[in-house]
């Protein structure tokens, strides 16, 4: 018997309209269930930003209503902002053993592990969190131990897929739970929230197994050191590299704190099977015959502070690229991040490495369902309503098109972006109000103190530079006591642009002499106009006025 006195509200705070920072809120009455809390990499024009987290504004005033936090799997775009979330929400975390281990590593790094309550769940388990009855089912993805959710609410059954693919030969021999998905359909699924990342990719996503022969070809042909870059949470890729290293007589070492910590945790929990004599520490590996070692490191997205980013610029502390190194980027560029990745690849070539990446060899396989798998999920679950999730708007729209092709009416599909509430009442779906769902920038130790206006200012500084004008004037007469001093950075080379700056100084002198009551803002505007007329550029202009 359904209790329809209250509405079920589904509030996307991340992952809808973008790739990354996935976060979904399920709210019924005074009860909130949070699913995932991820981060997103900054776009190329977000200068100085380390990463982006969801806007938690909706939760801040409702923090006491949060009954639990479920993490579907251990990738950064699903767990990366969990320590920020726990600063405003005090609620237990539910995760599978490997996912819990990855969360614990992150919480320990941020001194929050002792203050957090974590519950271990497994695929096939069920639990009640407030009015929500959760059934966890296994999904195949590019990291082991991922789960989707069957969420029985007073308004009906919701299926939340999480990231998934239908891999019939996964590395861990544990395919997606088709039977559970079919069982859900027999119980009338009110709504399906499903991954859209590869909704524009035809066919089926290849199995992770295709990577093994690709690695074998790399290991056979590489004459020197092999360096394989991957996400630090991609435990299954660690296993594949270890297996290849063993087959080809190489020792293996991990580079980078996150990679080392995650590998240690995965071995302890039994998700990573690497013999003790196969592993060496990084210092040992760097002293070995290059043809007898393989390193695993982070930095597949070309992040400047990652090991790959530093290797590409020759600024890594422990080791640098040597001629003869083979570097494998076992990843796919996140949409919007392609330019940074390819720039890193070019720099690595310039350092003397042979770089192998997805475009030239199958060294990476997506963990997300392609079009035929998306259709199969829709047929298995048979939802009344669909909310496409996890993707840019183009992915969400394509997912909606696929759903219509298999018979779901357009009126029953909610293609929404972050912040748009979707409500269910009496078995019917409607759109509710919008709430904040934008970006919160993390820059160094600052969270949310960098606003979009600051990022735009950084863009302007990077694009056209800055000019600082220093004036010393008589406090009574307003007369210039010294010639104007002009300093430019990122605008014109001081020596070659001396004529331009001399003309600007004269412009300031004339303006002050001809004006009875000049203002600082008048000088700034006049100089901006002068520089634009002369150069067609708009540097940021600042005037410092010293009265003596």
C-alpha cells in the first residue's frame, strides 16, 4: 500500500549536463538519501582551479534530514568530494568493501576517518535507510565492486544504475546482475535513472579483456622502461598490468601517493592479487635495468601537478623521462579535457618517450554502456519513466532518443540538468522548482571562495595581460610630482613596447593637466580606451594614486 501523502523529490546536484561530480538526492518528507559525491576536472579556461565539487546549498539547510550516503563505486567522479560533504552533513556512509577502502583512504588523508561512520554492504544485500528500502545489485564497470540501487520508496520503485556496462567477460569474472534487473521489472519500476556517458556511441562497449593482448604487444616491443598511466582507483587495470609484468618477466612499482595507498588497500582486501616478489618500491625500480621494470602512475588527464603532467615538463622530482621509455596512457580523455591530454602527449614525445594512447592501440576500454547496452537495460527494467543521468546535455538527449526508439513516450522522459527537481506523486512525474546546482571551485585550501567572476578575471589576465599605472600627485593642487610609472605584464614586452608606453604616459599627463577634478576611474577608462585603439587588446588596467 503506497503512502501518497508526501512527494518523492529527486534532486540532481551533479552529473546531469556534465561529465563528473555525480551526486543525486532522493527526498521523501523529512528524509534525504544522498547517492555519490564526486568531483569534476576543471575546464581549460578555469585557470588555477584544482577541481570542482557540487553545490551543497540545497543540503546545508536540510543537513539534519540526511539519513545516509551511498557510494556506488570508487571513482573520483563519485567519491572525490565526500570529505567536503561530511563537513556539512553528519550521516553514515554505505559502500561495498573496495569502495569503502577507497573512501577510507580519502577520509584518512583529510583527517576525517575517525569522525566518520561507515557501513560495509555487498551486492545482493539490502538495508533500510529512513523510508527508503535499498537493494544493492552488482554492475560491471572499470573498477571492481560497483553497485546499482533498487530504491523502494513510498511513491514507488526507483532503479539507479550508477556507472555500468554489460561486459560478458569482465576481468574479475563478475558480470552485471541481469537477473536482478529482470526481477525489478516484474515489480513495476516507477523510474529508471541511468548512465548516459556513452549514449552517442553505437554498438556495444568492448570487454575489458581486449586490453590484455594490447598490453602484451606493448611489453613485447618495449626495449626500455614501461610507464603506464591510469586513474589511481582503477584497481582492475592494476591487476592487468601486474599480470602482463609477470608474463614478460618485469618487476612492478607504483608511483604517486594515491596509487600506492589504493594498491596497498586493494591487496589487503583481496581485490588485487600481486605476488610479493613481483612488487618493488619506486626507489628500487629506478635503479633496475629499464627493460626489467614497469611503473604505474597517475595523470591520464594531463593534470599539471600529476606525475604524467610533471614528466611531460621535466619537473618530476623522483624521476624523469628517458629516451627509450614507453609510456601508455590507459584512459580516455574526459570530454572538455582533450586539449590538455594531447598537449601532455606531445610534450612526452618531445622528452624522448614513445607514447601509446587509446587512438593508436586498444590500451583502454570504456566502463560505460554504449547504445545497444542502454537499450537492453531499458528492456530489462521496463520503467514507466526515465531520467537520463551522467553526461553532458548531448548525452542525455541521445539517451532520451534511444528510450523513445524502444517505446518509452517522450512525455515520460525527463531530460533535466543539475538543480532541476523532479517530483513523483500518485504515480505521476512532474518538474518541480530549480535549486542551486552549479560549480563550486576548489583552489588550494579554498572551497567556494573563488567565484565565476574571479575565474573570468583570470581569463582576462591570461588573454590580454595587466597594466599598472603609478601616479604621485600633490594632495592640494592635484599636480603631478613625478612622471607616471607604467608597468605591464603579459601585455607588451617593456623594451619593444616603450613607444606605446611613452604615448600612454603622455596621455595621462595631458588628461591630468586638462582636467580640473579628475577621477582615478577616468584615468583607468582613458588608458583602456587608448590601449584598445592602439593594439585592439584589452589589458586589465589598475591605477595607483599616491597623494603627498
